[in-house]
């Protein structure tokens, strides 16, 4: 016979369920982060939810970086998390403005040009006088203060559009994360139409960003990410999108 005491013990023993579903923001609108059915961002959110076991529950919310900058992370007490971010991308090198998880994955920015007009990146000066293809709302470390001066910049909405612009010689150079570049060139037959500089623009870790006060939530995320390094399910996700 199930008594009230037994029911109470079962309730107390059950894992605490998330009080609300929080947004997991993704600002990468291109493949492989977003595909017609799913994509890397969706797979990461599904993975986090499965491992958090109800402590927190996230729903993917994809939006342009410019919108995120002006409507979400400028608020010191914003709710939810932002995926795939680096402190360099949001001017938080010292990690004092936001709460940061341990690394989600490693990445680097590939510097891409046309094979007939190769650009070997050695620093910002190597782009002097070039027409740079950028993504609207994106910041480029060590280059932002040069745009509009000795480096001209034209923005579009996606990395793929920029790859096509450089391949067609309508811009001199662009910078695209390797996670995106490796996937796009294979999917769109651009392997022989773009030159990759031997030196990347920068190498960096991607993290999960949250509001400064979210110590408990980020600690829970860190537990998941630390365990993911030896988790075959996580390695399957990385391999699916050619992430090294």
C-alpha cells in the first residue's frame, strides 16, 4: 500500500525539475550551426538538456549577433545562455562582465582570399588596403579600429555569402571560423576557389556565456562539459559536423 509518507519520500528523492524553460541563444545563422533540420546549435541544446536531467531546461533561440548585442546581453541580469561565444567577441577578455563556462570546443578564424590574389595573414597590416567581407554585427579582434580607415569593410548577413564574394573576386578577403569554413566548402564545392592563409586570424575557445550572477547554472553546465570530453555521444556530434 502506498502511503502519504512513501509519496513524500519519492518526491524528495526525485531530481529537481527546471522551473522555466530558458533561451539558449545562437547567433551563428550559417551552416553547420543552423541547418534546414537541426544543426550544430540544436544538437548542442539537446545534448545539454539530456545531461542536465531537469536541473535546467533550454530552448534554442537563433538571432543575428547585432540583435543579441542590443536586446539581450546589454542587460546585466538577462536570462538564459549564449552558445559558442568567446570573451574576445564581446569585449570581456578579463571575464568580469559575464559568467563563462569552461571551453565548449576549440576553433580558429581562417583568413580566406582568392587563389589568384593570395593573402598571407601576418597581422592587421597584412589587410591594409584590402576590401574586407564581414558579417553584420560581428566584431573582428584587432581589426575593428582599422575598418573605415586603411581597411574597408562590406557587411552581409552570412559567412556563405562572403565566401562566394571572395571566390568571385568581389572582395579581397574574409575571415570565417574553421567550424563554418570546413563545412561550407565541402557542401558548396568551394575547395579550389578559396585560399586559406597558413596563419589564422586568431585561435580561440568557444564557451557558453551567461549573466554574471548565474554561478549555479554555469557550474552545472561545467559539470556537463567536463564529462563530455570522454562521452562518445558528444564526440559523435563533433564528427557529424567535421569539428576537430
